[in-house]
C-alpha cells in the first residue's frame, strides 16, 4: 500500500502532463513555417490552388485554429492520434509498428550505458589517483566527447565495411525470411552497432557520477564504522558504499532517459533502424503534422514512464524513501 498510492498519484500527474505537452506541441508545430497541403500537392505534381484547398479541407487544415486544437485534444483523450496524409495510415498504427524497434534499441543502449558506467565507476573509485583511474576516466570521456553521428559512421565503416563483422544498416536481413531463433540472432547482430554507439555515448556520464558518488559516500561515518568493525573492503564497497552511491546515479539515469530517446533519432537515421525516431525525421521533412505530434506525444510518455520507474527504483534501493513517499 505504501507504493500503490504514490504510483497512482504520479500516474494521474503523468496524464495531466501529457495533455499539457500535447497542447504545447500543437502550438509549436503549427507555428512552424510551411503548409503540409502544399507539400503534399507538390509531391503529387499538381500544386494548383484548387488541389491545395481540397487537401486543406480534407485534413481539416481550413478550420480555425481553436477548432483544430479542440479536435486534436479530444482525439488524444480517446487515443486517436489522427491520420498520416503522407503515408496514408493512422498515426497510432504507424507508431505501434515502429515502437518495438525503438524500445529494443533504447532499452539495450540504456542497459549498456548504465551497466558499464556503474562498473567502470566502481573500478575507478577503488583505484583513485592511480594510472588505472586516469585510464578509465579518459576512456569514458573519449566516447562522450565524440559526436554521436561521427561515431555511428565510423562504426559502420570499420566493423561493417572494412572488417565485415557486423551488418551496418537495417533491422534485419532483407529477404532472408528467418524464423525463430535465427530471426532473433539476425536482429541481435543488426542491433550491436547502433546499441553500442548510443550506449557508450552516455556511459561516461554514469561512470563519472558513480565514481564521484562512491568517493563521497566512502567518507561517511557509517563507512568508517564498518571499517572499524573489521569488515573486508569488498563487503564495505558492495553493501555499504555502492548501495548509497547509486541514488544520484538513478536520478541521473531517469533525467537522461529523454536524451537517450533524442539520441535514438540520430542513431536510427544513420543505421536505417526502423524506429519512431526515424519516422519523426521522415515526417519532419514531409510536414506530416499528425505523425510528428504523435511521435512527440509517445516520446514524452516514454520519458514520463522512465521517471515513474526511477521513483519506484528509489524505494527499492533505499526503503526510507518508500516509507516517506
């Protein structure tokens, strides 16, 4: 009961937040220059005024702004994200079709960055001031300082083009028609490069945060008491220091969830990964307002969900937070 109540409260706030984000995104998208009807008519090769007017009427773009906003908000409340005039399909269907690929990529990259970051941070804190500490810190900073798109392109050139170890583009091998474990293995081989590229970029932040937090907690009185009791350094580091040092790392991980999803847009574009990030990139070029708004809303929902999960993890790491929530 101590967890259910706060979680329900956060879910209610999440719904209100998503509604506010939907309204804000609607204002921002419609403030951008360009007419989607004109773009669509131009692609059809008949950008005359009558066709543009017909397209605007067909998609409700000739209605006053407040009517368009009211219609959009009402549709969002019923989980109707509209219709993509560019791709000729409901936006929700397009997103649900692409969402699994994005979740696979972002969750794998998140796991890589968090796991490696914590492990390297613990290792560096245990060797503070030594050459190994400088080596680990420098190793992490190289990945963080490297532009994401450049690292992605170099990974394709080295591991796909030159060495031929891994596929460089796509979600799975086109035309292979793999099934079962063969298909899983094929998807995993395509996942390696984009997941590593995205995960190693964020790994440096978690590594430095873990290292700094471990060194700070190591100076606390309860750690000195544990040492005075004669506990081994490994037990003190694992049971006393690491558990308390993880709280700021978890906080940072929750905050960076949005950046991870944003980084997936670029990663999916470079590696031709068929996720919602690539869908948003294509929709921006086509002025596909409904699809852009739908992707923005789903991305915001994913970020909010990450933050709710972060709050729950807080309680698992430190029961005092759960009891005071």
